[in-house]
C-alpha cells in the first residue's frame, strides 16, 4: 500500500549502504576514532562554515536531546520548550530522567515566540522567590517543528538575542533539519543555524541514514568531557564508523541537501494535489509534513488506499492526519498519490 | 598491518549487509514494530528454548547494561560485580549515573565465585545497620569475562542458586556470548544461560553486527514498561529494523554460532602458535581473547608487525598484551600471524 | 511590626520546646529508634483510625514530597499535579531531580478536578504512542491548597475513585493539614484522608513544630525499604527524637487540632474585619490564608503597618497580597490588626 | 544503664535549648534569611579566619555529603574516598543516587594516603581509555575518620597539594570536627582546614546540636546557585533559624571548642582507665572514639553494665567494640565507667 505514514519507514539512501559495503572490511579503531568519522566531521564543519565547531555523532533523536540538554545544564537549570516540543511530549520523560525540568510554554504552530521566551525568563528571574525556582538555562526549539513549520531568520535571530542577553543556551533539534533547509519557504541557512545556536543537531535518521544524528557545538563550545558523558549516557557506539560513514557520504557532494530537496519537491506537489482537490490544511507547512483535515468518511476511504499518520481528532469530529514525504519518496509514489486523491 | 587489536574493528558479516540491502526499501513501522524484528525475536526465543522469553534489541553494550540494571533494580538496590567487571571499570559510571551503587568484590580471573557473592550478601543483610546500606538486588557477570574466561555450568548454577535463595536477579553481560558458547572449553549452552539467568544479552556488536545487542528476559520476566524505559534512557532506535534485520540474519541457519566457532578456531590456532613459540600466557583462556606476557623488547618488535591491545604493565617490567580474533579473522590472517611469530 | 507574612516565622509551640527540654538528657537510640518516635507513631495511627498505617517522620515539605513521590513511582511514571501545585511551582525542580516528570494540568482555585484528572489519564493511556509517554503513576494534591482552598469530601472521594480505577496513587501534601481539618468550611476529617489517600503527610513545620512532617501510608502501604530510601535521599536525621518528641506532643490531648483551630479562629476574625472594611478577596478561603486585592496606594499604606506576603500583580494594576495566621497568632495580634485596618 | 554507645544519643547542649526558648516567638524570615543565621555565619567566618568564606547550614551529615559532592562535581566526575569512608560504607548509596561514582581506595586506619590518592589519579588520567572512565573530581576525607583517627597537618597538606596539582577539590567531612580540633594529639587547626580544603563541614549533630551541619566553602568558593541546589535536594528547612540559632550559640564564646574539649578529656581518661586495666586497643585513637578488643566473655559481662557499640568480629573470635564520649559525658559518667571496669 502507498505509504506516507512517516519519514523513517525505509532503510538508508542506497549510496550510504554502498559505502558501508565498500568499507566493510577495512580495519578501523572503535568509538569514533576511525577515518570516516574524522572525514565526516571535517565536511560538516565546512558545511557549517565553522572550522572550530565541535562535532559528535549519536544514534537517535531522543538520545541526542537527552545528552545535549543534560551536559549543557547544571543540575538546577531547566530547559524552556514549547509545550508541543518533542522533548516535552514524546520522549517518555528522557529529559526529566536526567534531572532537569522542562519549562513548557505555549507554542505558535509549534514555534516559540521570542517575546514569550523573554517573558518566561523575566518572570522567573525577577520572582522574589527565584532561589526556590528552577533556573532557565537553555531554550529548546525544533526546526522544522513537530508541526512542520519553520522559524524565519528574523525569528531565529530574535530567539538567539534573548538567549545571549540572558546568558542562556539556544539548542535546535534538527531531526528534520535537511527538510527545513531545503524548503522553498525558508530564509535560514545552515550557516545561520551555526551562527545563531549554541548547539544543534543535523538529523540523519529521518534524512537518509539508517541511524545517526550529527551534534554540532559551534565555535568549539562542547561541554567539557562531552565524549565521556556520551559514554556515561550509554550513547557511544563501539563501531562509530557506522554513523561516520553515513554522514561522510551524506556530506559528500551535497547529498544531504539534494535528497532533502527531493523530499520537499514531492511534498510541494502533494500539497498542490490536495489543495486542488479541495482538502483543507490544519496548519500551513512548507516542509515534508502535510497536515490535512478529513471527515470521518474521508478518513476511512482514504485510509484504505494510503497509509498516513493519525494526528488528532478535532472537536467537530473531523480528523487531522499527517502525510510525510521523505528522501525515499519517488515521482511514481506521488503519481499514485495523485491518482488516489483523484479517485476519491 | 595485521590487526588483532580488538573484535570490533571491521563492519558487519557480509550476509547482514546483504540482507540490509535486500530489505532496504521495504516500508516497515518504526521503533521495532517491523516484521524483521518480530522474526528475530521468534528465532531467539527458539534458540533459547524459551517460548515465553521477552526479547528486546538495544544498540550497544554499555547502554544495555545501564538500561537492564536500572530497570531491574529499585532505587535503594545496588548490583554486585567483580571489581574488574565492565560496568565497574570501563563504562564511565553509566550505572551510577542512573543512581545505583556497584558493590564491587574481588574476582578470580574475571569471574565471581558463588561463595564470595553469598558472603557479600550475607554480610550486608546481617549487618545491624542494614537499613543504612545499599541492598544487593542483582549480580552482574560477564560471560566470557573481560579476561576471556568462562563460567562452567556448575559455577553458573551455583551463582544462580545463591541469587534465587536471596531473591536477587542474575544478569549476564554477553557482549561476546557467541565466543563463549562456541569455545571448546565450555559446557554451558544458550539454554543453560536462559535457564539460570534472569536477564542476559546476546552480543551482536562484537559478533558479526554493525551494532546491536539482544536482551533476553527468560520466562516473560521483563520489567514493567520496559519499552518505555528504553525510550526514556534514549536507547530506542526509530529504525528498529536496523538491529532486527541483523539479528534475524544472525539467527537464521545458525549463522551466529557458525561465525563464533570460526573465531574460536582462529584463536585456538593462535594460542597453539604462541605456545609453540614459547610465549607465556597471563591468563589461560578458551575464547577469542588471548593474553600474552611480552618483554619490552618483544613488545616493540612484535608491535611493529602486529597491532594488538595493551593490557597492563607487570611489576617486573613485562607487559601483558591482548590478541583478539573475531568472526572476521581469516585463515590467511592466522597464517600471517604464524609467519610473524616465526620471524621473531 | 505586626506580621502576617507567613505561618513559619516563629519557633515552636511552647509545649514542644518544654518537652524537648524535659527529655534532653535521656539517652535514646538514633535514627528514629527512640521511644518518643514510637509513641508519636502510635498516636498518629490512632488519630487516623488506622492501626496498620506506616508512619515516618521527615524534616520538611519539599523533602517529603520528593521522597514520597520518588519512592512510590517507577522510573517511567510521572505525577499529575495542578500547575500551581507546590511541587511544580516552588520546589526548585526537586521532583524532576529524582527523574520524574510532573504532568501539570490546569487548576480550579488551586484544586484538581476529578474529571480533569480522569481526562488527563485517559488521554495518555489511549494515545497510540502511549509507550513513548510518561505514565501517570500518582496524583498529587495539596489540602489546603497553595490558594488556601479545600477539597470537599465529595471532591476527594471522586479523585480517590479515579485513582483507584486506574491503579494510580493519590498523595496529599498536608503541609497545612491542621488548618484544613479545623476549618469551619470543611467536611473532611483525618480519617477521611486516611481512607481516601494512599499517602499523605501531616505538616508540622507550619503547625507548631520547629521542623518535621509526619508521612502516613495508610493500610501498611509504605514502599519497600522506605527507611533506606529516606537515608539515601539524605533525609534521615541522626537525632530522630527531635521530630518524634514534637509530634508526640502535638498528638497528645489533641494539641495539633487545638492550635490549628486557634489559627482558624484568628483567620475567620481577620476575614470578617477585612470584609466589613470593604476589602475584596481574590479567592474565597476558609483556612489560615487570606488573599486580598489592594490598590497600589493601599499596598503602600497598609504595608507600612502590617507585614504581609506579595502574591501577584493583576492586569488592572491592583495587587494580591496574602495574610496568614498561624497557631502563634494571638487575640492581641488580631486586635492590633483590626485597629490597623480601621485606621486606613 | 551507663551508655557510651554513640555521640548522638541525647538532645542538645542546654545553652542551645535555652537560646531556642529565648528567641522562640521573635518573628523572623524563613529559609535561613533570619538574623541568627546571619550572625552564625559571621562567627564561623571569623573562627575560620576567612571573611570571604561561603557558609550554609544543612540538617545532617549524609545530606551534607550528598549535596556538597553533587554540586561540586560535573556528571562525569566521581569522588575518591577511602573504602571505609562514610559515604562509601554507611549512607545507603546517597552519592550514587545523585549519579556519581565513588572511587574507593584502601585506607590506613580510616585515612587516605596522599601517595595512594596521587597514584589513583595518575592511573586514571594516564589510562589510554581515560575517556571511558569516571574522572576524579574530588577527594573525600573525614576528620576525625570513622576510625577515630586524625590527619596530621603534614598529611593534610600533602593531600591538598595533590588535589591542587590535579585541579581536584578536597572535601572534609567534619561530622566530628570539634573532637578532632580539640584532641591533644593534633596539630591541625580550623584555620588549617580552611586553608587546605575546598569544602568542609563543621558537624553540629554530634557536637552539641539537635541537628545541623555548617558547610564552609573557603574563599567564596560555593558552587553557583548552591542555595537553589540545597532546595532541590530537599535539604532546605523553612525554619532555618533552628540551625542558625544553634550554631550562633555554639560559636559564641568558643562553646563549640569548649564542649569538644570536655568530650576529649573524658575520652582521654577512659583510654587511661582501659589501658591500666590491660585492655588492648584495636586502633590507637586520640579523639572521642575508643576501639577496644574484647573476648566474647568480656563482651557479655561488660555489655551487661555498659552500653557500647559493636564494631566487628575478628578472625580469632574476639570482638572490637566502640566506646564514644561526647559533649554530654560527665565526670560522673567516667567515674562510673572506671568503677565498672575495676569490677571486671
């Protein structure tokens, strides 16, 4: 069945598998001390335009969020997040597990507003009982957000300014960063992200890799003993080459960006098809995720032809569903999608 | 250069890569809800002879030790381990990070003696200040141990009896379990392990896989909400298929055991070569790790021809080094090894 | 200056100090194994009407909340609380520090509604991604709440039913329990609390003691090894007698209830005085805390005569302040208060 | 019965209780913002000869060890301790509970040797796998030790030098510090402790107070947000005055030192009595704890007359017991002790 359920339901981009095959029997040191990992780090530094950036590879998104947040904060510091933020909503309490409170504030289509963040910080630090409160030590954003939306460069700059003014770190969860950077509706580049954030990760799992996220601490800003902390959190792979080879390939000849673009073009076409067919969007998105409102009947009929994700049930009884394209979505897949929609 | 440095310095067994290639574009659900993972679990249950066993897949050894120990213990319980145990010596405090004390006791060539374990438990529970002490809640053993040694079935049975008598769990770190099960010097089978332990894992990373360990809780004994705990520890892969496919392949037609046997045969030959050449062994081992005592001169000369692991410096100035074979060691590698030793 | 700032700004009720003096040089075992502590526990069991209740003494409120919540929950479980709950708002992340998420939901004058709690639980457990979510394992309420309000017996019964239906614990923070039980506006008795909750504490620090809270687990329901967990959390006093003697005195001849009643009578009189003088109440309370809306001018003028607590600034510029009576409030204090208000 | 079981089996020095009575109804702010606490801090700074010292009051020893160690270390750092150290042996894993490994090394009558500490640090930081190891971030010592022994100024200076050379903190558990400072067998002053340590605490619970330990961070060295961390660990008393008043009294006119001296004189007399009567000492001590070897018969006979502490059973069947004097031991108590021993 045609499946747009999510962006992690196939394996890896064939070039990554090919490279794993080619290098398979080359003997290399473990724990990321292999030549592929070194090369991947160098290429990521170049793509970020920051030769001093510290780069590390972890296996998955929740793990990365947990390790980065825990190592960047002192024990009395918490992290400000949209209440819809992945760390607050879908990670089984992984951040609290390491002792930190998530200071959840309302979102705007998945995004944090700089003014809200500043108000939150000000409220806490001017409270006469501030010494009895968790200190804000970091702002967590996702880009694209869980709603498929994107920050503009102006919005990101405003968030960064608030953080810097208050000596607080800005951390971007880039699980789908490629799809954000290649959206036609963005003015944010990887260099902007590097310039404006204190930590971020370039998602691999959802953008062509079997597993792996590349954590970047711009300007040599990694927490002390970060490698050891990764080990301590159980997040260090013995065969670091597995992720190193994949990212080295993704950042060779711009593959990461090219496959992200392909997913965006597919999503753009799908949006057009849905719009023409009269479907209403729950949120206007410009990335690889599309949120559409279906009647219960549409939900059933369409659900028999296309696998999509259930998102939420609205108070009027209609249902929001998510269609996600990915690097693996082919033109043929979108043609089929078009045919299905036409038949409805 | 000829390398016997460790057993995780190449990629995966070619059959695993082949299977990753073949299944690459098949759409499957994430987080381990794919058909390959289901099949792998079934095959592992069969190999263990326990149709009720709970099976989970995690990415690496330290992670597995951390998650299993933390979920099996209450907060006031600690884990008894040999002081040389991997969790005590080489995991950056991953167990303590989750709040549990390691109750370290002396080892016998890397092994725990049942009598020592019982004495340790008795000392604690009969202490008049027992309520001020960490309770022993688990015994951690590795098999093979960090020293390449193996428990006999009698020893394992004795440990299991002590644990059951005291209502304490027995957990086996099987990072190299295949090499233990296929050693000519063992009388312990996978079914014995399943029968005698409350939790153990079948190591993949060091036995043919790119990454992955199969955690087994015999007799349906997984801690409640274990899947959620895996997520909370940051240990859940979105593309669970990556590990599922590998273990499904490893447990098809006995591949796991076959490639372990190959490594053992290589190690047996290397032991014979070293013995014939007059080298002394630091510890007598029957698995894929060989510990040899070298003079500083031998260390330098041999080190120019063969990559091996530094283990420790003895008080007499001699040096203990480790040679490790693996599933990837070829007959040609051992021939070369023989030639190198002969030249010395 | 006349002070109604809070209910913990003097020492202990004189009878408690007297008893500390009388027993001072009697040799007793440490860590709560003294005869005064044993006697206090017995008296509390009697007052609760539960001869099987487990009773423990801790030093303060945040500590008690932290230890009880952490020991009652498994690592993947979180605690549902009003967003205004003390654990969520004023305890510096003490609950998250031990690894548990607070699932904060909206409040009604500081109280949780049973329907909201049930909806929260249902939303989580019926979510198709429930395995990626923190499980609700406990409901935390305060009685009186941080807003000085009280649950009715019907409300408490409804909350208890929701919890029992879902196998979730109900924990009551009774930092000011005496003031709740002796309010003229309550139909909840200590026996009701014992019957309906799975854990609660009888506050001492704010009700006559120098320090100390009595934790009660009705029907022998203390978590296993609770004493050891108290030690592990750093919460065990060597001279447990300090708290034991105080609670033994508080529960002799109903002193705890008598002094609570005295505080309530003072508060009732103060409420009457304020009402007659035309002041508006921010929240209608029936306990020892009174929340009054002042204009900025009133705030300044009254603030020169009476010490009170700043609560919050309203959007219209007016200010909410808190007056708190306590066991130590004398008739003379209230007379002076009346004179001050009259002069305004 | 005559009791020398421990040094925390009575209440407080009468002057402290008297002062609690006198100040009982004076209204003061909570959480340590009272005038008595301020005065006590000032007096402790003066006694330490360090006007810049940060001083905080906590309730008990395990709590203090836990909070200080956790706040001074980063998550990947552990604390070096004698294996007999209180944190390693008798605190129910309170340090591990907050995520830190205790790196236990052998002791010399309860003391750490600087050379052993240096060797331990060197072994770790020169290990080629150092990035997989817990980093030593602190050295924990007790003074007097759990064995009643004391560091000499030279030994303490050597430990301090090792720590400073390696950028590691030196923390002294001074639960019985008064008894150490007033021993006739010491050349270490409170100013020496202040000069040589990075953190230490002046024990109150065992030296005249109902509860309370004074934590000192010399030279303004408190960890950032230490107050908030105290709250977060559940260690902040609402009525901070309880400890403030006690320490203010203990440090008025040298009471702390005077009552410590009294305990030492009693212990010195007891040692002389035991020695004259032919008893053998298990360890030579110069503080308020005396360890004597008894035959089983002596153990029974003496145990019927005097309450003492069981320490350990020796391999020859004899038993080590502990007699502890305290500030509360009277001349009459020692006279009775003498009579009992004489009767044996």
